[in-house]
């Protein structure tokens, strides 16, 4: 039962990352904010900038994010 839940979570995470990549590509090709997607590329750039300005806390946050998305 736990394996089924784990597989479901992995599947949803993979789907979310695929949709994120699609949103980035569509946003870059359309040149800006589009309905139901928003400004994904701008939000990611803002997030990276905020993590870079946070110093060691930003580095720890990046480490936690990478740990969450490991295979």
C-alpha cells in the first residue's frame, strides 16, 4: 500500500515537472504571460535571484529542493 502511494506521488511529481517544462517553453515562445500559465520563466528567475541573495539560507534551500527531487 505504501509502494502504491509512493508510485502515485512519483507519477504526480513527474507530471508536474513535465507541465512546468511545457509552461516554460510556451511562455518563452509566446513572449510573456499567458492565461492559465502566467509568467513561469519570470517567476523562476525571481526565485533564483532571491535564493542567491539569501546567502547560506538560500544554499540550504536549494539543497533541500534538490533532495526532494532526487530519483
